[in-house]
C-alpha cells in the first residue's frame, strides 16, 4: 500500500502531442469523425511503442492505488465495427494490468435468460466494483446499434433506450464510477483487409464469422446508428472518444493516454490507516 | 395452455367497495395517508376472507397466462416500518401463487459485495423475468429510507437517488415490466403491539431484533422519509399505494385486488401457436 508515486508522475512530461479535444465527441458539434481513420499525428511507430510502455507503468500504478482506495471504479466501453480491433485493443492496452482488479467482459449475443430481462440487466451485473477497472468489449450500445440496424426490436423500443442509457450511466457516475467510451474508427476498406486476413491465414479462421458479411453490407446504416449514439449519449460525465484505429500502435496510445489522464485526475489514494503503525508491536 | 377464462372473469362482479383512488398516492396531492391505518371500509372479516379466496383464483389464472405469454412481467414492491406485516403479506397474498413463476426476494442488509457496487446493482439482478411476477420484500427504497434516516450516506448522495429510481423504474416499464408499490400503513401504537407480541411469544422470539428499537425511536424521521418517497416516486407507470394494514385481512384484500385489477387490464394471453394443431399427427 501507498507506493510512492514514481518519478514520471512528478515530471509530468508530455508524452506525445495528445490533445483530448482531437478525439472527444463534443455534443454541440455534429462532425464527430474529425480525424481520418489512418491518423497518427506527427508520431512514428517506434517511439510510439516506447511511449506505450511508459503509459502502462502509469496505469499499473494507478490501478494499485484504485484498488487500495476501494471507493471508486472506472468503466471503459469499447465499440466498433467487426474486425476493427476490439480484441487486440483489450490485449495490447489492458493486457499489462493485473487481472485481479482489471475485469474484462466481452458481450456476445444475449442468452435466453438475458432476453427474458430488460437489455441493461446483463450489463448492470458486470459493471466494475469499487477498486476495479472494468473493460466492456461491446456493451449496452449494441442495443441501439445492431438492435436498430437489424430490426431486432421496433423503433419505439430502441428510441427510448438513449434516455435509459444516459440515466443508467448518470446513476453509475453518481455512485462512484468513471466512464470512458471509445469508438475504434476504421474505414470500410480497412475492414475488408482485416476480414481477408482472417480468410487467408489458417490460424485466423476461427475469428471469421460468415455473419459478419451481412453486417458489412449494412455499413452505411451502422455509421448512421453510431452517429446517433455519439450525438445522443456523449456526456461530460461519460464522453465518447473517436479513436483513429488503422495504426494499431497509435490507437493504443490514444486510449492508454486517455485512461491515464483520467486516472491522473482521479488521483486514487490508499485510505488513511485507522491504527497507529508505530504503535503496533509484532511479537 | 389457453385455459378458458373462468366464469368469474366474465361475471366481473364487484367483490367489495374497492376504489383504487382511496389508496393510490396522487403526486399532485400531499396528503397521502388519507385512510386511517385501522380502516376496513364497510366490510366484515368473514366475508372479506371469502373474497380473498376468489381473488386468489383470479391471480392464479392470470399468473398462468402471464407465464404462457412470456412477454411481460409484474414487480410488486412492499415497504413498511418494522413489524408492520411485510412477511405476513407475502405469505397470505402471494403464498397461493405457483412459486415457479412467482419469485419473492427479501432484501436484507447489503453484503460487502453489494456495497462494492451502486445500490441498484443487487436490485436489478433480482427483477422478475418475462412471464414472472416478482415480489420485493423491502427494495431499493431502503436506499432513500434507512440510508437517509440513519445517515448511512451523505445528503448529496441519497438526494440524487430519487431521480435514479424513477429512471430505473421507467426503463423497466419501457422494457415490459409493470410496477406496483405498496406501503403497509400502521400506527406507532400498532407497531408496539406487534413488537410486544414477538417478546411475549417464545415462538416469535426469533423475529425480534433489538436493533428494531433504534429504528422505532426514529419513527417521525421515517415518516418524513416515506413522505418524500411517496411524493417524489409515485408515477403513473409505477404508483405507490398506501394500504391500511392494521386489519390484516383487509390489507390482504386491498393488495390482492389491486394486483388482480392490474392483471385484468394487462390481460396476458398465450401466443398464437406457430403450427397447425390439427395437422400434427401423433404416432
């Protein structure tokens, strides 16, 4: 407990030309996909990868402090088109964290029991506990994305869900959870490249799902659905970030840096001891 | 499936002089405890008990249809002061229902894991599934009752919870759950009588909890807290009913009748068969 903050926290040097404003979705402006999906700023890959390692040390430190404090939690939501890189983001950005208090939950198609309840039921069960960092690989946003695009529910049903989701996230925030939502922005051409790779490499076959081709045909409908999600559900307390994701190392950096900055501001600290450490005598 | 509705459903005779308006909390009016806690209308106990049996047959029929339909659910919330009769209400009103699809959940003090999450986390997990009737013996309302009166959380925390609760219940309603909330109205004298009974009868000792005396001292504070609950959270889609509860048979009747009338209006029906029953040949 109470690790002293490492040197880099005091130095607070600027790792790279990261401006939160470049990626965050502003509810006032409609143009949310401002940076091209291949964007990588002025950075090159090699120094970028080195920077990520530094960010991982910061995240690891904050993770320990968050668990020691045991008061607040962080929820990270990842959404994207198929093959855009959600799984590799989880592995590369959150892989180095301690799985004891970094909980990843990948939401697949809902089970029969899930469908017997409201759509937030299975989500709420998995929200991170105090002291934890939770990562949702897909989330309740599927219930206003695929549910809308594939007509799984009538319009009058999904249209009410933006309010539900905002209220749900507001409640979580009020009760101590900090929420960050990331959209991995890739082009349709990039998706083709990644899907083709899954067909070409035998060791990737298991990742290919013919049903993904149906969703690929609905690309424009999904883009419209995502635009609604961004404009209706980006909130000061639960913002959306649109992350250029065709340079995977750059995507990792943007997400890691956004998470780190948030943790810097939260500044979790172990509680004051309720005893006098000097007075405790070990026999 | 598709039991024919029993005769009494067609007859629709008025069981007793029940007026929903006598018990429902109107958000416009402040005076919510309109009927005295010993109220029993013009009814006598003996015919009242007979009426309850008829209401049970109606509830049982609707319960079967609700399960067959498997689209909607009903959530019944019971709140009251200690010893007001929540347990006996569950036993006497919901006991005759089939426990396969009538799920009772009694919320006690939250566990350490519960406390590591937002207060609605443990509640949401237990909401009834489609086709089910759920009964909450205590509920999320404790988080604006005892949490407030016993100062378990700061003011700024519980004050935000009325909105959370309204939004949560709105979401449940939008997704197919019908909510009814009952307050068992008793006087402080009646509570004394019931607590004394728990002390006098050795077979009731296990129901006595010395901590209830602390809560009893806070009676006026609880009444104020309940008034806030009523005025802030009675909604058209999730109304509060204040039920005179010192005549237990009358309390049972009011609750059973309110539930029955709600189910009458919902009128659950089995789905149309997806096959032609005449064309199926059993060999």
